[in-house]
């Protein structure tokens, strides 16, 4: 292959890497760049092609565990999803068909529940329906005497 083809391939792989977030095409760009150098030095086209494949695959194999470690926490939960399981304070009565308001971490959210929950009660956030939190009253421990 001509050196121009290797350079064009390398450029396409590098541009493709910039347009994606896979940390994958970069290594094909490096392999194509090395093959362009081999072409310039007069190596056989078969050697250039085999070197391209080997370098690309080895670099992918080496970088894959590193990339997975970096990206394993990337799927972040939405802000509302992080509230599930937390407690909130009812600041406006929550009724089954009307809804109400709760306060959590200084923010006020619309809330819905299967039963009436009075103002001032503490609730547990069970889930999310659209933009509303699904809440349930926290069972109060009654100490017997």
C-alpha cells in the first residue's frame, strides 16, 4: 500500500476516535501510523499490514482493562434516582389522587402516595413516577410498657 493510504487511514481512525467515546479507534490509528512509517522505510506491504493488525490488537488488549476501570462507574444515576431509599419530610399533605410536596436535602419535590400522609411526617422514597417521587410513610416504632 502507498504511504498516503496509511496516512489517510490513520487520520480517519483518529477523527473517528474524536467523534466517539469508545477509546477503540485510536489504536487502529496508531497501527496505521506505524505502518506508514514502515512503508516509508521500504518494508513489504504484507509486513505493513501484519504490523497494523498486530499493533492495533495488542494495544486494544492492553488498554481494554484500563478503559473498563475508568468507565465502570460512568453510568451515573439521575439526581432523582439517587433519592430512592432516602427519607424526606412532608411539607404539604400527600394524598393518593392529589399528590403533595416533600423536602429532601433542601430541595422540594412533588410526591405521590397510596395513602394520605400528613404534613410534618417523615416518608421513605420508594420510587419515581415521571417528575414525582413515590413515597411511603415510615412505620413508627411503638414501645410497649
